[in-house]
C-alpha cells in the first residue's frame, strides 16, 4: 500500500489541486475554496420498512388461505385470491353451500348485474372523454436542418361526431337505468329475495 494521498481523490479534484499548485509557483493568489459537509437525518438501525411494503402485502397472495389455512399454489388460487380474498377451494365450498340453500342463482345474477353496471359506467366515462376531445394536431420535423416544423391538422365533422357521442351516451344511460332497476328488484329490505 502506497502513501500517496492522491489515490482517493477524484479527477476533477486533482485538476483543481494541480491548478492551485501551478498558480502558487507563478506567484499568483490562489483561489480559496471552502468545503462544507452535511450529514442528513440519522435513520434508525435495523429493518426499515418502505411505505410500499404495506401496500405490497395487501396485494401479494399469501402462502396460506386466510379462511381454510391450506396452501395456495395454483393459478386458480391466485385468481380467486385477487377476486374474492380466499382460495379456489373456499370459493367452491361457498358456491356449493349457496346451491344447497337455493340462493346461488340470485347471488350469481347479482354478480352479473354488478359487473354489467361497472362496464356501463366505464363506457359512459369513455364516451364523455371522446366527446370532449379536440381534433389532434401533430408537429413533424421534415426538413434536414433540424429546425423546420410542419403542422399536420386532421379534419372531421366535429358536430356530427359529438351528436353520435351524445346518442351513444343516451343509449348507455338508458341501459344503466334499466340495469340498476333490475338490480334493485333483486333486493327486498336490503336482502336478496327468491323470485319463485
């Protein structure tokens, strides 16, 4: 190991030091520099938990089902964990119990109607976005000089497009009301009821 103190100095720092030595040798005034250090907040030692850790724990599938305590290792377990919060076998047991009790058809119909409502609401949001979107304008660099820009504008009958958007919005709104009414007819006093 050598005693050279310049080994651990960066190239920029070496250049500054060399410039300072040369100016001293020429008899010039050396520019004085002040080095300031800052020590940030001291963090506690040990395991430091990131804010994302708790979020990841909620979405990551555990090894064991929280209901039946069996190992969750199949793709179906992963799917049902994300949808229902338990393993596939627990879902089979739940649906089997509903079939035995005679409540499965209403439960399944409710799930279908809720998914339909979600789809319709999403479609309405997309239609609103379509109606409120202006025609696109593109700037293209076509010249070799790297400076010249050409403006490309698209043309369309915006009033006709907005009318079609409004018509689609009206159809989806009617379908939304119909589906909500159908979903509400499944419930009496906040509980599912059998239509038979």
